[in-house]
C-alpha cells in the first residue's frame, strides 16, 4: 500500500526547504501546485532537489556539491522533463524517480549518479521506477542506469560510457521492467568486469540495433539475462576478446534472437537455460548449456566449437563451424542437419539425428562417438580425413560405447580427401 503525505508533512521531511521556480540556495522543492520552466541557467546546488509538482529544465547545468554517497541528489514524485541539459555532481549523488512520477530526458548529459551496492547486485542511489520513461539521445558517463519495475519505457539513441571503477558491473539494468524498448544505444565499458545490458524478471522487452563494447573476465557479458521471457533481440553487435557476448541463464525462456555478431567472432555466445529461437548470428564459439525446446539456424562459428551440453529437444540447421567441431554431450532429442565442421562428436547422448552434413576432418578421427549412445543416426553426410588415410568414423579413444538402434548411412560419401581429389 502506498502512503500519501500531506504537503506540510513532506516539507517537514525536507530540512530548510525552499519552494519556488527560482533556486536561491539550500534544498529546492517544486511544490505540487507549481509548474516551473527553468532554462539557460547554471545552478550549483547546495542541497537536494525534490520535484513534487512539474519541472522542466531546458539548457540547464545542474551540479551537486561533493558529499558522502546519498547526501545530495534528486527525488521525483511529480513530473520532471530534462532537455539539452547537464545533470552532474562533484561526487556521487542520488537520482530517484518514484512510481507514479513522469520522467523524460533527452539530448542531455548525466554523470556520476549512483554508487555500487554494499551488498547484492543492484547499485544504490539510482532508480527509475516510473512507467513510460522516455530516455533518448543522452550521453551517460559513469552512471549505471537502473530501471526498476518500470513498464513501457523507451531507452533509445543514448551513448553510455563507463570509465570509472566505482560504477560496478554493467551499464544499463532492467529489473522487472516489461515491454521496454532498448534501441540504437552505444555502450562502452572500459574498466572492470561487467555487463553491457543486464535484464532480470523483464518480459516482452525489445533490444534492437545496440552496439556494446566491454572488457572483463569470464563472468562479463554484452547481454546478461535471467528469469525473463518473450524478449526479442535484433541486429545487436558486441565487441571484445574476453567475455560472453550473450549469456542467458536461470529460466530465460522463449527468447527470439536474430542477426547479431561479435566483431570478428572473438567473444562467444553462451545460452544457459535459454529457450526459444536463435538465428543469423556470428561468433567465435557457441555453447548451448542446459537448453530445452530451442531452434538454432544460420550460425557461423569461426574460432572454436559449436557445442550442446545437457540439453534436450534442440533443432540445429545451417551451421558453419570453420575451424573446430560440432559436439553433443549428455543430450537427448537433438536434430542437426545441413551443417559443416572440422570434426563431429557425440558423447553419452540419445535420440540424435545428424544429416546432410560435411565433416572436413583435420586428422583421421573425423567423427567421435563416445560413451553410452542410443538411437544415434548419421545419414547422408560427407566425411573426410585430413591425413590422407581412411577416416575413423567411430573413435572412442579407449572408452568404447554402445550404439543401440542407431545407424550410419551414406558410406559411399565417407572418404579421404585424396580419394576425393
């Protein structure tokens, strides 16, 4: 239940509050009865800004003084419109837009708001809780944007730069913020590990034509999502050497990912628990881990493997693995057709159907079938050896398995490269 305070009570909660459309010092309060336009001004705050009524800032520089985290900042329960302005602070300042407020910000600069959490993953000092936020064409510096239970918000055409180690993980976070549109944003994280865009409990969001640069360790990612479903990804590009481009886990369902790349394929895609459609992507490595009911089409992998681990009911087609293998491990109900790779491996899996493939072996062990296998079919594939010897179609590396009910057909297409010349 939301509490409602009288105007007198609210003013008592704000020490030395000064009401009115012109700032003269101390804490500044825009009253519920006031509608203010402030333009072409530089304001050095000596306290907090509280917006209970309507405030529009146009071509304004608003700067908070140096203080401890949370000492100075902005709280909005009314309506705040920011255009062509600069909101900043000499230190870390808070920025809260509460549920029920109206907040639009465009063509502006936002810097040094919020600070890393003392515990937990969400940063402190910044929350946009209002529905229908329009946050467009802004430059954000060393500020982690947090949309928290914000529905139908539009976040487009922004430049988000993270250069300060204080910022913590990530640049843009959506928590329980359904139907968000995140489009045409440029995100560059140059310090610390972290995520470009992190979404959690966020459904039916659209991520379109975003470009993300980030640098970190193995727990970093361009996109990181969990406990979300029915989200759409189109034409996104992720750049770096050391992290996962897409990392979905913990009940991410019914995702639709189309036309994405990772700049030369260095990063890799990692889908843990992702369920849905993945198509037209280019990456250095693709790993499907604990995935169910997923269709993968039109994938190019140019550095490492295309791997399926601990998954079921996965359909793969039109996959090109340029240097390494297609590998299926402890999985079931896997169908793959029309793919190419340098080698092919199936281990401890069942109900696997592989067809219309080309395996350009790098040695005599072109195809490895290992462990307890059941109902594994390889049909109509061209399998070559890279050594000029007859390729070993089954090579168990000392651990001979069993194949029950499976079959290998198209033996006339199994030959070495010399015979095929």
